[in-house]
């Protein structure tokens, strides 16, 4: 089993967790800039980037005395040349990054984009190109200008569609000669899990119930996605554009037909975003779901015609783990609409309790390709773990084992006929974790000397996994020892 010779090996990051420079180059503040570090957060479903309105007001008032890690990230803003050189040394062929909406339009409503922000990303793309690394660019990754959150309640408002589409068109126009691969939204399904972190929405300020408010924001994102896919195809016909879903394989807890049926229903909910983005309409089962849960959507004007436009070119997914579901879906959900999985005795867990399941990765790839017949770009896969840094080294055999088994699982899917464009490991350079706003939950092959409080030199060090991935890429996935 071999990978295609043009397979795009690389790594992934997000500006909100990595870039830093929050008060430089004319950048405005985003909603995630007010989220604090909540520590190790080992297990559980508490997220640092999910704020209530009351907590947001408190953090805003006390921001000068708080640990707000997403403002500093791990300093890509000043170290991008160093990091890109390390990626090139590793052999990376692509680098997934995101652009800061608030660096281009600081409040989201300026008449003209911020030239300093545009020029910064030009320099980044030029540096990547000088090392023959293909940019893979996400337009928005857990970031909304805070001014739009305060004025419009983020993506709940149709006004945000208009403003985001203008921003997206600016990116396509500005970088059409430098960027071939675009992703509109990161993990669009998290809109109905972490509304503040994903869409800048305070559900308690809405006139709708919580579930209706979250799905309203999601509806607006799907509209914006369709408008930008069409525009990209018109303006930059050689480019490829997709939308991203956080995908996890779902197993029934037992052979009980009710368990099996509910696992099937949950799996459909996990991919309906692709149904809309690929096929151009809301499937009947989703409208039935809205009816059953009394979810009220104010449909965007001419939404059916808008969605019938151009289909996405590829499916972008993250894959970290699988889940198990019981007969009672509602009891398996937390108050935040997160699927709480029972233990699976056949699988090992990460330091944070996630189920490690490379076989599920193969199943996910094959199911998605069978269903949609679209190329798949695996834009996130990784192991969050505690790393011991000693004498400038990190011996992370556990991370090597994780990625080795997932690369093999991907090989299996490709051998079975699945078209996979590339594989970008999450947090290839250590960054701030979205889950707890901490540094101790590390994913990278490159260690960053910084702690949860932001203390450290921020110098970069190659972990053992760096050299393993270097060998994997050089051999096109055939040397995994």
C-alpha cells in the first residue's frame, strides 16, 4: 500500500491558538481573545473558549489582570520564518493555517481591509512558497471580531453573513495567485456545541431557545459557505474550496436495534453539513429533526436558490476519536449538546480521555467517500498529551505510535479506493489548546518552551516525533518505523 506521489503531507494550526501579535499590525480583538486559561481540564466537557455573557463581561472588565492565552498563542506572528524553515526541514508539502478575520477587518465593518494585515499574510505565503510548501488556508477558525459579537450577537444575525462574505471575497481576490486550497469554516458542526467559541453567539441574549439560536447561526454559516464557494469558482477557477467538519465514528453500545438506530441517527447529524454543502439542500431528516426538537429557523432570503449553487470541491475533516452511543440519545448528551460517550473497553485513551481508534479512522474515510464521492482532506489528526521536556529533548514515542497507526489506517482507506488529498497533523508546532486554553496539552512535533501562564523562552525544539514524521514524508508513508 502506497500513497500518491502528489499526496500533501503537512501540519495544521489556527491563528487564534498560534499566531499571537494580537495588538500589532492594526489587528482588532476577537471573541476568543477574552477566553482565559482554565488549566489542565483533564477530561470533562468544560471549554475555555465557551463563555456566558456574564463571564464575558467580567473578563472584559478584568482583562488586564487575567491569563488570556489566545492573545499570545505561540508567537507565529514574529517567528513565522523560523517555523516555516522547520516545516521545510521536516519535508512538509503543505501547511494548514488560518487567517485572522479581525486582522483584515478589525471590527468587521470597515469599508476597506487593513493593509498591514493583508501584507503580513502575503509575507507568510511567500515564505511558504520559497520552501515549496503549499498553503492550505482556513478563512475562519474559532474567531469572530468582538465588535460583531457585541453588535449583532455574532452569527445569529444575517448581517454577519454579508460581512463575512465580503471578508472571504477579499481573501480570494487578494491571494488568488498564492493560495490553491481554501477551507471556509473550521469544524462547522461545533456551531451547535460551543456557540460563543465557534460563532460568537450568546444564546442567553437571543429571543430564541438555545438550540434554535445555535442552529440559526449554523444556517447563516452554511449560506455564507455556499456564496463563497460560488465566488471562488468564478474568480479563481484553479483553486479548490471545501468546508470542514469535526468527524468522529459512532458505534452502537450493544446489538440492541435501538442502539444501532440511534447510532445511525447520530452519525447523520454529524455529516448533514456535508449533505448541504455537497448536494445543495437541507435533507428531509434534518427538517424532521428541527420539527421534533421545536427548532425555529428564520430562513435566509432565497436560501434554497443560494444552496443550489456550486458544490464544494473536497471534504475537509478532523478526526481524533470515536464515540459509543446508547439507546437514549438525549441522556447521552451533556447540557452543552456534546455527545458523552460511554467507555469502550476495546480502545485505549489519551491523557484527556479521548478514545484512540485508528480503525474508526478507516471506517470514517470510507463511509464519507462512499456517500459523497468527493476527495477528502484530513486537516486535523493528533494526540494531545503531556510532554516531558528535558535537556532540550522530548521523547514522545506515544505520539509516534498514535500517528503511525493512523497513517496505516489512512493507507488502508486509500488502498480501498478512497481519494485522500492530504494529511495535516494538528498543532504540528505546539500551540494553545482550544479545550482548556493551556499549553500542557501538546500535539506538536515541534516543542515550544512556554507554559500555561505564558512563561518561557518560546524557543522551538525538535521532538523525537519530528524525525519520525520527516522519515514518513520522505518515504511517502512507506517507512513508518
